[in-house]
C-alpha cells in the first residue's frame, strides 16, 4: 500500500517535471511534458489490456479471470475449486460449478509485470501470521498452506533458487526477473 507521504512525493515529482500542473481552481491536469508522452501513439500500447471474464456460478459472480480455461477444466478462485461448464466469449463470462478434489496447475499465461513493491508485500504477507478478517475460511486455509510452503521451501530466506539448469527468482519484481531471464 502506498502511504500518503509517498504519494505526495510522487505527485510533487510529477509537478516539478511538468508531467502534471495545477489549474487556477487547484485541480491537476496533464502538463506539457506529460502531453508529449500521452499524445504519442505508442503511449497506450505499452499497457496490457487483458480482457477480464466474469466467473459465474449460476447468477452469482465469484470473481474475474484474464486467462480463460477450457470447458471441463478445474481451477481455484476465491479459495474454492470450480469446474468450467461453459465459456461465453461474447459476453466475457465463464460459467462454473463447484467441484471437489484437487486442481492440477495449468499455466495458460505468460506471466505479468509486477512491481517490486508488490512482490515485497507478497513476501511480507507470506512471512507474517496475520489472518485477514475479510478472507473466507477456504482462503485462510490456502494462505496458511502457502505460508507453510514458503517457509519449508526456503523461499523466504533466499531470492534466487536453483531449479536444475534454470534459476527461479522470487520477490524481486519484473525488472530484475527480466534481467535474470535475459542474462541466462
């Protein structure tokens, strides 16, 4: 989470570098430097726009996903196991039924760009023992299993773990991970 003082430093930087500027009525608008960036045709292309699909169990919306599994596939969402019954790409909806058993991990995506501060917070959550009051009992169970796995695997003690001929990096953010990937 970004603290107010961090946000203030960031905003001041954007104002000082003319990416943002104050109007007479004290609202912020894009400054001259910012205009050059956002008016370039390449600006919007750098942001991935993953299509989200709603996950529905009957009429109840469970959550959303960006990687759509095929019908018959089971996946975990909101601390529960779900089996895909139908995919409606036109309405961006995945219809599921509750499932029993374990899920086989199938990675359909290519990973994402996650800022270092986000992965550091993930590490903090895994290292901690806080139980968040908004989590369902199943989500608490998954969090506790993830924490146990992180402790037992040594994941919390080292950030680079050899895995055969490759090196897995954890809690470093996408910039470091991309650098390690391309240096291998």
